[in-house]
């Protein structure tokens, strides 16, 4: 029973996207700028993330957070974010022109 409820909660939280809040998205994106450049326009070895699709980025970030995807820095960085915050920041970068 507990498992069923957990699964339902999980499904619900996946199917409802957060409402985009530009200010919050931009604030959160500042924590990425030190490595990925201003607005994700990387000029260093880190990936260029400006203009990446929102859902693509969100699922990559969730994979880092859940340990499904490995990296040198990202796994550590995303641990401090809620899923909703990761979605907000993904919206933000998706709206930047590449
Ligand atoms: C401390 C440096 C650092 C910070 C801060 C950081 N990143 Fe990263 N990011 C990396 C590195 C390095 C990689 C390459 C994968 C790895 O080694 O972890 C990466 C990879 C990624 C990728 C995968 C790109 C691809 O094409 O697969 C995404 C998406 C991403 N970062 C988004 C973000 C977002 C959004 C933030 C802010 C919430 C952020 N990163 C903060 C260093 C950082």
C-alpha cells in the first residue's frame, strides 16, 4: 500500500509542470554561471547550455540528482536543488538564444 501511494505521488509530481517564474529562474541560474558562463554561454571546458530544450535539461538534471548520470561536478551541484527549482532553471536556460 505504501508503495502504491509513493508511486502515485511520484506520478503526480511528474505530470504537473511548475509554473515558470522568470525571476526565480534567473536567480537560480546565477549558481550555474561560475562554471557554465553567463546565461550558460560557456567559453570554458564546461558544456554550453544556453538554449538547451527545457525538458531535455530538466531530465538531465534529475538524472544527475538521482545518480543515474555521472559527472565530475554536476551530481554534487544539483543535490542542493528541489525538483521544482531544477525545472525553473531549465525553463530559464531554454529561453536564452543559443
Ligand atoms: C562547479 C561547476 C559547475 C556548476 C556550478 C554547474 N555545472 Fe553543469 N556541468 C559542469 C560540468 C563540469 C559538466 C560536465 C559533466 C560533469 O563532468 O559533471 C556539466 C554538465 C551540465 C549539463 C549537461 C550538459 C550536456 O550537454 O550533457 C547540464 C544540463 C548542466 N551542467 C546544467 C547546469 C545547471 C542548470 C547548473 C546550475 C543549476 C549547473 N550546471 C551548474 C559544471 C558545473
